[in-house]
C-alpha cells in the first residue's frame, strides 16, 4: 500500500515523463534502484543520455525542489548512474547529463537541464 506522499511522488514522476516525451525525449527506464541510490527517470534526448531527478514540492519556498538536490544527493545519483551505465554499456559510456525536474503542488513543471556536473 502506497502512502499519500508516495502516490503524489508517483504522479509527479508520471507528469514529468509525459513532459519529457512531449519535448522529444525517449524514456528508457524508471526507478532504477541501486545501493548507491535511485534514478527516478532515465531518458534519451537526441544523442544524450539523461538521468532525471524528479522533485516534488508544495511551493518554491526555501529554494524550491531543485535546491533540495544537494552535493550529497548529487554524489549518490552519480554513483547510481555509474552503476547503471556499467550494467547497460560496459566501459563505453554515451554522453550523459543530470537534469532536475521540479513539480510544484499546482502542477508547474520546471526542467533544469544539466543541473549539476560530477
């Protein structure tokens, strides 16, 4: 049984997946879980592999959802992405980037491409 917060997160991920698809991205994977962390969405935008962190917030107060992806979270995402890349591509990785997509309580979606570098 999913909690209301988990259901809201699921709905946010679904909205982001539709948003990315509407902007030309192809969804490759969802919720890839590793000991290092979870990759919410993995997509392809042209020749770029995109690891997408979906953040849900009621409002943009305190920096909004994107600001909640701190250095610690970035490192966890990078380690999970490395694990996924090794599993799917071996040693020859495609060009990649990390995006953060925030969804506010009113459904506003903000897509920050190349949100952080590792």
